[in-house]
């Protein structure tokens, strides 16, 4: 019995000692020293980047290009860890509650609701965005003030841009619907061939937000902030629209694909006629991966297509904040954004302000061939509408469950 | 004839899926209406070759913590199993039931609360933490197996050895453990498989610091990239089979030498 | 051993606390029983609960029944075939989630069974294939749990069968008993302990696990474990107590089930003559 106790105590001591509170002071210091010093501190270290791991091509881009550049320029070992945002937020939450001052996550890929939850719970380090040279040089400050209507205040750095598009197979459908009403008609005349991922899946949630804007008269009315009365007044229009098309959906609306990956599979195998994605280059990627037919194309509806920015952020207990800052800065650099834009690598739209680029840099971006399935900014920008404040998002997701799923 | 029928059923149920997995791994676009895939591609295999380092690392990590879990459960359960097998005491059935609960209730029920405790004890994000939590909910299998083993073995050998002057530890290690080997293997195999295929707990407690093969497999099973999912599943199947074959061969050899087979 | 029980109980205790809104990571604004009240008033919770029960019960029953029968037949195989019959252990090694994937590959409207139906002339387009996976009855999940469960039941039953004296079977046959009679009156009662154990384990596992539902779950009603997962990871953190409340209810149910089932089995056993 005593042997057991001694063993346990020794084990405990061994595990606790390394984790003793080093510098919260040095963290605050990081915000004051010049960036060159931060780069020096970051040299020869390890950086652990936690991000969504369900896209093989994105994983590849990070593992080869980003890791390669970080090693070359700073001798930093980049370790990518696949983990969904909801899960790492939860992990950080538990760590904060348990008082764990040194965690194991350096950088996060995050946006929207997850960012709001993280910032409100005090899980993030900052404000650090304004310290990064590439941010100062290339990012339009107006584009990083709010994330889904929630103030950023420098706690996250732009990483890429996304816009909601629909996908279809040109070989089966010659002209896709042009607007929401056209879509509704198409669904009615072609029962069983359309569906959307079940909220709270990211893509499915975005879809119902799109419809919400379209049937309630646009997005401007929601941008000033959460208004429960406005929501109570307008939401029934959405539920009505969704419930009316439900009997004509795939599986008669009895069940919805669990997430966007399932919808991808259904679309790729011809079980449904339309896919949808928050990433304009998703279809092209899938074609190159061999999952989608070569005739897959994308389209947007005239009523508006939601766009948003996705970001990187640093957790409060990151062990290597200097390294994380250097990585975040690199990701928003011209070379990284250009490489990311290339559809052979990822095809994610840049988060830079293209107006701030030099003529040669600008030309490079324009020269990128996005592939036949991806729409260019000339088509996407005119219909782009901003995202809704996050409180609406939660209310919409919960409302969908109560008014559409459970009915 | 009856035998052939049963055999057919077994093959259809259990071997056909593996064959299909092999086909899917080589033909990701296989879909209606092809009963046999039309286009084969090696894209999945190429991905495998390019990422071999990552796959091998996570495979060895999974192997390591699974084996450690087996060892931990063995150490945990050896003594209590002996006590349970050989003694009768009031409330024994109840205690036995209680000890078996972790394997019966959904792991989610205690894992989430436990995550918090583990962080407090600095066990989260460590290999030790992962082994502990895996041992915690898989030990009942080892326990049950050992109890059965002890009961089958009886106390005769132990008493003999004691009469001849052996110490308790010596009896345990040199007389009883070898006789218990079949039970240890049986329980150990189940514990190994449970630990090896666990995703959620390793993920939650390991916090991304402890690599696991399931950590690579699961996100891909969900995606539309079917050939990768199929290939990784086949690798997953391959490893324990090889392990069990090795153990079988080694044991048979050892026992043959000792004249126990 | 004791430290582990402490940890296990500690974990459960914390879950219970969080379901009352105590010790949650973010300060909780509601009352202690709010989460439970919300669940009780939510018809979809009950729908999910009974759906999970149904899927678990059907798959466990079928696994044990088919597994026992197959084990019996395999036990009777001549020695040469017996080693080849070890293929039944394959699904044991496959992770649950891969088995779900296999079911998906076979039974989705664009999958293998559908292609076979097409080549046999039963259907023309893939949309005519009957709705196996998305019918609302959880058939996909039942198939997956059964595919995993049959080998498990076979394993448990085999342990007892191996010790069975085959001469008893032969004697009964010589005395004129039919195959069915022998199975039901001689063999089955002996296998009962393994069957009961198998049923309890498979039932409770299918009830609470989330690997297979992660791939095959349907929206309406959904499995409880997926509901918990969504509440815990995908929704607002303020809904944590609801997730914990569901977990507590599942935990209590499992305990009650084990106790009641064991009591009933013991009761029935006392009426059976032991050979």
C-alpha cells in the first residue's frame, strides 16, 4: 500500500513540475517588444498548429509548403494537429477552468461562433494582430474589425476568405437556378434530388442563413446587432420556406446529411443533384482529387452569397507564442497567400487587401488559373453579402431544430 | 453440405467486406451501377507512400499505448482477480458488478468529467494519461479473464509450491503466471483491440499530443475520399492480425520448450 | 485498483455536478434542475432515447441469436474447416467506425447492393433502390452493430462450447432427438450465461456508443450519443449542463438495466433444472 502511494506521488510530481507557471509576464512582454525580437525568440522552436483535419489537400499544403517554409526561414518545426474547432475550444475551456497555464496548442484555425465563444471565455491571447508586419502592410483594417458581427479587437489574424457557392453537374443540369425562387421551383419539379447538411453543421447553417437573408428582405437589417424581436418577427418566414420544400427534399426530408462531407459524397455519387460549400474552390479541389466528376461546376444565387473571413488565433496558454505569431504572420504574407490561392494546392481566396499590393504582386494573383469549376471574383464579389452576428446564428440553428426538424 | 452452407455464410458476412475494402481502396470512384469497379487508380496508394512517416508514427504510437494499456491492466487486475477467484465474502457479487461497470456504461458519461480532473492532475495531453484512461475502462475484460483463469487453474499448484518453501511473489511469477498465460492472452487481446480502436478518449485526453492511428483514420472515413479511408482501414486490420499471429507462434514455441503443450 | 475506482467515480461525480450547473467552466445562470427540466419537456429527447434503446435492443438480440447459432454450427465443423472458420474474428478487429463505412459502401443507394439489384434487373435508376440507410428506423446502424456483434457473441459462446461434452449431443441423437430439440433443450441452457453476458454488453454498448452513429446516424430521431456530442462541442457553452444531464440519465439507465436484468435472469434460472 505504501509502495503504491510513493509511486503515485512520484508520478504526480514528475508530471506537475515541468508545467509550473512560467511567464505570464513574458507573454505580456511579447506584446511590447519589436517584431524582430519575436522572430529571434521563435527561431529553432516547435510550433503546434491545431486545425480542422478533414480536407486532405489542405493538410498536404500545410505539411509541405508551410512547414517547409517555416523550417527554411526560421528553422521552426511545424506540427499540424487535426482537431475540430468545437473540440479544441472545449479543451481550452477545461484547461482554463483547471488552471493549466501552459498548454500544448500554439496556433488555432478559427472563426465565427467558435471565436466568439473563445474570446468571451478568455481563452485567447492578444491583442497581437497589429504587431505583425504583414498585417500592417497588407490587410485592410476594416476587414478585420468584426468576425460574424463580433469585435475582433486584434485577437485573431485573417487567414483566408470564403464565400458560399452551390455546386452542380453540368452534364446533368444545363442551366442551374438563378435565384432563390428558381431554386424552390426546381426542387418542386425535381423531388428527392436536393438536400442540405443538418445544422449545426457549418455549411448547412450557412445555407439556412442565405435563405434567411433572401426571404426576409436582405442582410442590412441584422447588422446592427442582436435583436430578439426582429428575429421573432422574421424567422417564421424562413421556417415556412424550409418546411414547404421539405417534402420535396432528398429522402422526403425525413433525414438530412449529417455534415457537408456526407453531402459531398451524395453529390459526387449522383444521389443528389446539388452540392454546396462555403469554399468557392471546393468543387475544383474535389475534381482534382477524383471525387467529383470533371463536369462539376459552381454557381451563386442572385439574392446574395454570404462571405466571411477565416482567421488564426493564439490560445491563452500557448507554450510558444512567439513562434505562433511568426507563423500567423507568414500565413498572411504575399507568398503564402499566393501559394494558398493556387487550386493545385488549396484554392482558398486571399485575405489580403488586393489594392495594397504592388503591380507585380497583383499580376501574380490575377494570373492564377482557378480552374473551370471555380468562379472568379468578378462573379462572386457583386453578390457577396456579409455574415450575420453570431447571436442570430445560434438562434437560427436552435430554431431550425425546433421548427423544421422536430415538426 | 451443411458445412459448406455455414462456411458460405461466414465468408459472405466476414470476408466479403474485406475484399470490398481492397477494391474500394483501389477504385475510389466505384459507384452505381457497376457491380465491379470500372476505373482503378493508385491515388490512394500514392498518398500512402507520401505520408508514410506520419502513418508509421501514429501506428507505432497506437501500438505503444495499446501495449502499455494491456500491461497496466494486467498489473492492476492480477492480485484482485486472485482474491476474487479464491475467496467468498459477503457482498462479493455486488463488488464484482461494481468493478465491471466501467466497461458497461458509455465512456462518454465519465470521460468528459474525467478530462477536467486529468488536467488538474497534469495527466492530460500525456501518454500516461491516455494509458490510464484506456486502462480504466478496459480493465474489466482483463479482470474477468483472469478470474476465469484463476478458477480454472485452482490453488493446487500454489499450495504445492508454498509447501516447498517458495515466497508469494515467486509463486506468482514462476508458477501461476505461466499457467495463466491463456487467460492473460485472451483478456489482453480484447484490451489491446479496445485500446487500439479507441478514438474519442485518446483524442479527448491525449489532446492532440498523443498520436493515434484512429486520429488519422476517423476524419478521413467521414470524407468523400473513399480510397484513403479503405486503405487506412486495411492497415488497421493488418496490424493486430500480425501481432496476434506473432504472439501465437512465440507462445507455442515457448510452451513447447517447457513441455506444456 | 482503488485509485482507478476513485478516478472513475470522480469523473461520474463531475458529470453529475455539471448537469446541475455546478462546476461548469463558464458561470452558469440557470437553476440546478433547469437542464433536466428542459430535457423532460423536450419530446425529441424522448424520441431519441427510445430510438437509441430500440436500435440497441434489436441489434443486440439479433447478434446474440445469430451468433449463438453460428457458433454452434462452427463448433460442429470438422477439424479441417474449423481453423478456416476463424475468419469470423475479422470484424472483431475492425474498429466500429470502419464497419459503419463498410455498411455505407454496401447499402447506400449508389452502393454495391444497389448495383447488384440493377444488374439483376430489379431497378433502373439508383433512386429506386429501397431506402435502407435513411428510413428512420436506424437499419443502417442496426446492420453495423450486428456485423460487429455477431463475432463477439460467437466468441463468448465458443468459450462455453469448447468445454461442452459433445458426447451428450451424440447420446441425445442416438436416443432419437431431432437436431432442433437437442439444440434447444441441451445446448442452449448451457450457453445461457454467455448469451446473457453478451446481450448486456452489446445492448449497453450500442445504446451509448457514438462511433457508428457518427457515420450512420439519421436526423430524426437521432441517437442520444450524437445529441450529447453536438450539445457538448457544437453549441453554446451554456448548454453544457444539458449534455451532462443526458449523460447522467444514460448512466443511471445503464445501472438500472444491469441490476434488473441480472435479477430477472437469476429468477428464471432458479426454475431451471440443472443437468
